[in-house]
C-alpha cells in the first residue's frame, strides 16, 4: 500500500468547513461523526475537528520570495495543469487569497507555482506546483 498522509485540523464551524473543502476545493467527505468529518484531500486523509478555541490561533509569518506567507499552513503539490485548474476553480469562487497565485523564485532551482488561501475556519491551505524531483532538492534555497 502507498503511504497515506494524515492530518487533523481544528475548525470553528463544521458546515463552513465542509462547504470549503467539498464545494470549493472539490474534495470528498469520508466518515462523519458528531464533531468531526473526514476529508479525502487529494488522496490524503484530513480530519476536520470542531474545536473553536484551537481554530485560527496565531499563524505567524515567514518570508516568501519578497512577500510574507503564513507560517502555519498545509497543502498539496499538484501537477502544473491541475494547479492551473485549481486556480481557475478558486477564481470562479471569488476566493480572497492570503498569497495570490504566482510563480515564486522564478528562474531559480526552487521555482514553483504557489497560492495560499484561508479555509474560513481558521486554517490556511497552500497549493503548489513544481517538478517532483525539485521538492526535496538540497540545492534549492528555502526562501
């Protein structure tokens, strides 16, 4: 079996979280119980737990190619065509981006397409695209 990444996230509103991950991003719902639901997040297992006190805690920030990005975030690395389709999908939903869709580190070993957006429930979601062999490359600067 291929390894499967798992992450539990706090949200402050289960219905709003479901609308974002399912309707806006196009993910699917797995099991649901009182106070939580599973998300098939691009083949990985995310669990949204109702925890208003934990959702939206200070994110901090990090430099990102001349801009600033939220420190606490999670996301997925997509093939470029899928990243572009996600950008179009999010634009149709009039998403307000935390980090607008762009190419960062253009012409450098760390070049990537990137965008970040809030889920509306206290979390920041990132979408990236870069060649798989570059994801863990040791010669690519981190910022």
